C-alpha cells in the first residue's frame, strides 16, 4: 500500500491525535488504538514522529511513499 506523502504528513500533524493518518494508510487497528487513547495526548506525539519519518522517507515520482 502506498500513500501520498504530503497528505499523510498533513493528516498526521493536524489530526494525528485521532489516528486519521493511520486510517488513510489502511491500518485500521493502529488507527483505532490512536482513537481510543486520544485523550492522553500520546497518540499525537506518535503522530508527529510518524510525520517526521514520512518527511525523511524518499518518495517516488508521483509523491507516494510506502505505508
């Protein structure tokens, strides 16, 4: 599964606390874990780390990265 790099980063930064970026990457179990623990703030920290890792991942010609 590949996802658009910039959409993934935007979702991780803006809605990462709710796991929207994981649902976008077709990882519903991890997305649900983010959603269940969203009140703690820990998923948002993990989402920011995911966004940084996605930013450092080289993309293909279409701007996609592996999810």
